[in-house]
C-alpha cells in the first residue's frame, strides 16, 4: 500500500507543479489591467472570474490550469482515503511506530532479582 500511496503523492505533486506553471502563464498573458499579479483569484479557483479577467489569450493555459487543479484535488482526496483505509486495516494501533520490546537490564547489587517470563 505504501507504494500506491507514493505513486498517488507523486501524481498530486506533479499536478500541483503543472497548476502553478499554468497560473504563471495565465498571469503573463493576461492584460496588465486584469490585476492578476496578486494571485488572489488563482488561489480561490474562481474559474469564471479568471476567464473574464484574463481574456481570450489565456484560454489554453486556463483550461490546463482548471484540469490540473481538479486532478490535484482528486489525488489529494484519494490519498487521504487510501491512507485512512490503510491505517484502519492495520488495526489503528500506534504500537508499531516504536520498538516496545523490553531489553534486559543488568541487575544492581542488592536489588531483588526480577525474573522475566
């Protein structure tokens, strides 16, 4: 399962990188009066507002940006569901996170001897 989670994480990161690259491309081709330099409409994923402000020159990067954002969210939700399912299948115990085996300790002189079973 960890390999599958790694692949989902890889795809999520790649789609995030594509979304950021397309956001930069949208800002570059948008007219200066569009006021997209603050990335605020890009961060809130207001696709219709972006389409109106950026104009027809940014249509292709905007379509790629929309798909990349949606794919990123799908991979994010899929990864969360799969990791929750994996933890649930493992029993949900946190005992496997550390070594709980007791080590033998040398007895101190004068202390009563404790026998381990």
